[in-house]
């Protein structure tokens, strides 16, 4: 039962923690625009990205937010995404 509870929390968890980090990094206006453009087709992806990328990866204590931002910027520039 403990494993099932942990799996349900992980796989179906609430995106709140990730949404908070997403807002802190990208700003309220960006997140609000993304949510306003959300459709039934994109809703599951928006939930996934908030839970996994922002809620799991960006809150992992291995790197500070500054270090994680530097790695992200380096990867974007290296791939030619200057804008």
C-alpha cells in the first residue's frame, strides 16, 4: 500500500510546486499566457511539464537554481537558440 501511495503521488501528483517554480523563473505573465492558450489537447502536457520539469527537475537540490539556469542557458546558446 505504501508503494502504491508513493506511485500515485509521483505519477498523478499536483502540479502546484512546479507551477510555483515556473512562475518564479519565467514570470507570471508568461505562465498566464501559456495557461490561457491551453486547450484540452495541450492540458495534459502543461500538467506534465509543471509536475516533471518544473516540479521535479528544477526543485532537485543537486544544483542551485543559479547553477541550473547557467546549464540551461549554456545548452540553449550551444544549440544556437540565441533569442
